[in-house]
C-alpha cells in the first residue's frame, strides 16, 4: 500500500521538478532500508553460526537451511558458502570468496567448537546481552537516527542538484532569448548579469566539490588507508564504524575464551575490508611478538590513547570484554550525536544556499523586465 501510494504520488507530480527530489528520496530510502536489513540479517546469521558451533551442528547444512526459501543477498551468499565448504575449501577461504559477513569470533567458534561448549542457556544469555546492547543503542538514538540522517542527506543533495539543473536550463534557454530581445530593442549592459554570474560560479564550484565528496564517500571501501581519514565527515565516521566491528567481534570472542591474536588473525584473513585486514594483521603480529593487548590495538590504530588506558585498567581488573562492550556503545553514541549536530546546521545552510541561488535568477529576470519596460516606455 505504501509503495503504491508513492508511485501514484510520483505519477501525479511528474510534470513538476519536485518529482526529481521525490524519486531520489524513494531510491535513497530503498537503499538505506536494504543496508539495514542486510546488517540485521548478518547479526542473526552470526548468532546462529555460534549456536551451531556450540552444539556441534553441521555448518554447511545450517547455512544451506538458512538460505532456503529466501532470495535475499545474504541467502545467495550462504548457498555459495555452503557449496564451497562441500567442495573441500577451507573455512576462511570459503567465507572470503563467498563474501559472507561472518565475524572473526564466529570463525573462531566454528574452528574450535570445544571452547564454546556451554550450557543450553548460554545462547539465551548472549542473545539477552545483545538485545540489551541494542536497546541501549536505540535509547541513544543510533539505529533510529542513522536512516533518518541518511534520508535527510539524500534530500539535501537532491535539492542542491535540482536547483543547479533548473538554473542551468533557465540560463541556457530563457536568458539567451533575453539577450536577443535586448540586442533588438535596447542596449543591455553586462553589469546586470554580474551578480548572477558570481553566484552561479560559486554555486557550481560548491556542486563540483559535493559531487567529488560523494563519489569518494561511495568508494571509500576501496580508498587507500591513508586517504580515508581525510575524506570530510565520512572518513572518520567509517573508521569509527570499522573500529566498532573489530572491538565487538573481539568482545564476543573473548567471552568464549578465544585468544585475542587468533581473533585478529581470522579477521585479517576473512574480512573484505582492506582497512580492517591491515589493522588486524598488524595487531595480531604485535601480540604474537609479546606486545600487550591494549598496546597492540593502539599501535595498529584500532583504539585511541585514552581508550588504551581504559582497556589497560580493565585488563588489570579482569573485566576486559565488558569494557570493550561499553567502548563500542560509546563510539556508536558519539557517531549518532555527531551526525545529529552536523545535520542540525547543514540542512538550514543548504536550503539557504539554494534560496540565494534561486533568488539570483529571479532578480536577474526582474531587472531585465524592468529595463525592457523602461526602454519601451
């Protein structure tokens, strides 16, 4: 019903330029919803895989059964993963080539099932802890606000490009005819267009920068590690998200009594993210060479200096997994609050810029008509 209403709204507003914004919002909403659905399915998949490892169930059979009756992307990846395991490929290689989003702690649990043989209620306890962490994140605004922020950003960018496109069409068709009329009836001085040309140049320069910015943000996964941090807004945000993924996986694996170096090594072998592979490989090598766990994470740039001191104290007090969970929650909360603050001033500023751009065209048309009326009279 909702999609039918959206399609009817698009069809009824087709002659109007706002259709472009509505279409961009619809496509953006679909993309955001698909991404969040995929993340939830990946979390559920990892929980089921850890349960299968604890009960010594067959991993290929479980992956195949989870994919039955579904046509989603993760279902296709599960079928590919199961087929590769059946052909005799190693677990890490099958995960890597099938692009299945299995975390390092899940891989460690599958490879060493004896370490995860726990009472039947352990999975319920883990699920409860995960639910509590998710509820805390919801209270902090992270899962709810992230799709809203993404849709607001899509709306703003679509509006900027719509104003630029309409301004280009107006200058290309309407103003050329104005110049012909001015040449026939009166002398139109170029200073009437000076204001428009200045604002147009500034706006087009900003649009070029916005376009480059978004292209780099879309391709951020394939950017060099040294360049990611310098991408405005998105760079540090993606790094914070990847740090959270590594730390969350370490926390779950350490609760199951897996070695930190093994978890980092599996993450460096199975992850599709170049940044995660590089950082985890370095941290694993440092731990194997005798470096302490917090210092290894700090040297590989997975945590900050302040977080290192926090983990060092937690290690001495023997509650390291809980401290890592709290650290992940803090990182997620900071990401959410940062984006809320950014959007609180970016949207008004963007609308103000569009208003100035449109007003410049209106003033130019008004000045021309005033000049034309004065000359004829």
